C-alpha cells in the first residue's frame, strides 16, 4: 500500500489526537513504537478499540471528527492523517 501523509505525526499516547486535519479526516496511519502492544481507542459514533502490536503500524478508518487516543505502559504511539492508493 502506498500512503500519502496529510498531516504531521503526533503522539496520541501523550494526548488525544488534536491536529485539525487528522480530526476532520477519515484515514490515519498509526505506529506503535513501544515494545508492547498498544490499545488504540477510536471514538466513532460507537467507540471501538484495536490493539497494535509492538513496532507495527496500520491504517485505521474513522468517522470525521472522531477523537483517537492510545494507552501503553511506556513509549509512543504516533498518528498521521493519510490518503492511500492500492
């Protein structure tokens, strides 16, 4: 998959997603730099939780305006708004 970054990465472990472009968008690239799985919560109309393995990244589709945050024992979880092409 080829991704096109639309915003700077921000640490959603430190604080919930705040970048206006990322909040308004529907696709995020989320990377867990921790050495343990990260729990990522997406506050869609019905909130959902996914776990991202240590050292992995994934594309997450969300509702426009939905907040996203992460919790881990330590380390950072980075999120950027993206577009993609298969």
